[in-house]
C-alpha cells in the first residue's frame, strides 16, 4: 500500500474530499468508453466510481484547457476506448499526480490550519491556479517570457496573439495595468526603448490611459530625457487632471 493510500474513517473523508473538490463541476454520466475499474491509481482511491473519476478528469481538462491526450496515451480524435489510460508514459500525467498531492496538502493541511474559514470553506482546485492553461502564467509572466526568448518584436506579437485568442476568457487579465507592469519591469532593467514600445502598444487598446502616458514619462526620466518626461507628465495630466503622481513629478522638475 502506497503512502498515499488511506484507511478507515480518514479514507472515506478523503474520498469525500476528492469528490467534493473535483466533482462539483457537473453531475456527468458514466462513460461506456473507459474501463469501470482502474489499475494504476496512486492518488485517487482505488474504489472510486467511474462517474467520480470522470468528473475529476473533466475538471483537470477544463482547468488546464487541455484534452485527455495531453496526459494520456491516445490519438486525438480517436474514441476513448482506444486510449491506454493506465499508462504513465506521458510526463504531464506524472506532473498532474504531483499536483493532485499538492492540492490535497493545500486543502487538507494548510487551509485547515487557518484560525477561521469562510463558510462554506473555499477549496483550492486546479482551476484556481491554472485558469484554463497548462502552464499557469499571468499575462505579465507570459510576456516577460516572450521577451526573454524573442525580444520586443516577439513580445508585441505574442501580446496580439494572446489577446486575439484569450480576450474575454478567464485565462488572462487584459486590463489597462498589465502592459504598464511589463513596461515598468523592462524600464527597471534598463530596456527603456522597449518599455516605451510596450506602452505604445497599450495606448492602441487604452488610448485614454493616463497611467500609461505617465509611465512613459517615468521611463524617459530614468533615461535622463527630462524634456520628453515633462511632455508625457503634462499629457497624462490632461487625460486625468487628478493624477497626483504626475503633478508631483512636474513640481519636482519645475516644469508646471
Ligand atoms: C492534466 C492531466 C490529465 C488529464 C487532462 C486527464 N487525466 Fe486522466 N488521469 C490523470 C492522472 C494523474 C491519473 C492518475 C490518478 C492517480 O494516480 O490517482 C489519471 C487517471 C485516469 C484514469 C484511470 C486509469 C487507471 O486505470 O489507473 C482514467 C480512465 C482517466 N484518467 C481518464 C481520463 C479521461 C477520459 C480524460 C479526458 C476527459 C482524462 N483522463 C484527462 C491525469 C489526467
Ligand atoms: C497553487 C497553484 C496550482 C494548483 C492549485 C495546481 N497547479 Fe498545476 N502547476 C502549477 C504551476 C506553478 C506549474 C508550473 C510548474 C513549472 O513548470 O515551473 C504547474 C504545472 C502543471 C502541469 C505541467 C504543465 C506543463 O505542461 O508543463 C500539469 C500537468 C499540472 N500543473 C496539472 C495540475 C492539476 C491536474 C491540478 C489540480 C489537481 C493542478 N495542476 C493544480 C500550479 C498549480
């Protein structure tokens, strides 16, 4: 018996945990396509019903925005009965198992240690972090990764691509602040021109964004181009007359 397995009362509490945590999504019917009994469960209880297992698998798929074959051996588009679900050949399945243990530890150990819980308690699910993507990156992380790999051109392309594909879904936040955050990070690393370019991109989508124009001022200031900075601070004040940060900068620079 592996260390993941449980007995007695804990075991039924444990089964209830997975059923509650993973199967709230939908009361799915069983499937005639997959076996009734499972031969290679190391985290889920051996005697889990097919319907419960399928609910867990659907919540994995939905949480990560993937299909069964992302983790299991089988050909896309082929009937599920041709799949070898018990095989551990695919790396993502092994990672998913570790994730299941992690989620269980978060819900079963850490959250239960809180002095008070919400009622009903809020449990962490795959979707809490993954939001419909296999690699749970925030938009800023995704863009900084593109920047590391493909520089500014690759980053701008990636933003347009991600926006086209994911806008209006739950995967990324395309709000006004996101590219500002990326530009600030590029600016703080000394990549001033690229920071400015990212803010220009933001202005395509948020032409009235005072914080975007203000941040352009900040980058010009960091670059030592005070005149350009003052122009941007003024422009940002025009968009938002209450912008305190811009007022402060202008008075510091004597440019009011
Ligand atoms: C993100 C990865 C992931 C996705 C996507 C996924 N599974 Fe799984 N699946 C697993 C893991 C991990 C296990 C093993 C769980 C354990 O060890 O307790 C498993 C186990 C199974 C088993 C039991 C195999 C056995 O005999 O031990 C079946 C059947 C199964 N999955 C079907 C599906 C189906 C159908 C889909 C698509 C709707 C799917 N899975 C999607 C990760 C995944
Ligand atoms: C607390 C946040 C969190 C939760 C909850 C979580 N994951 Fe993850 N998961 C991550 C992070 C972070 C990574 C990326 C690790 C890395 O590559 O550095 C990851 C990576 C993965 C990967 C590998 C993806 C790839 O292709 O590289 C799989 C598969 C996965 N998670 C499945 C799951 C499943 C299934 C669940 C629910 C049982 C889950 N995760 C819950 C944070 C989480």
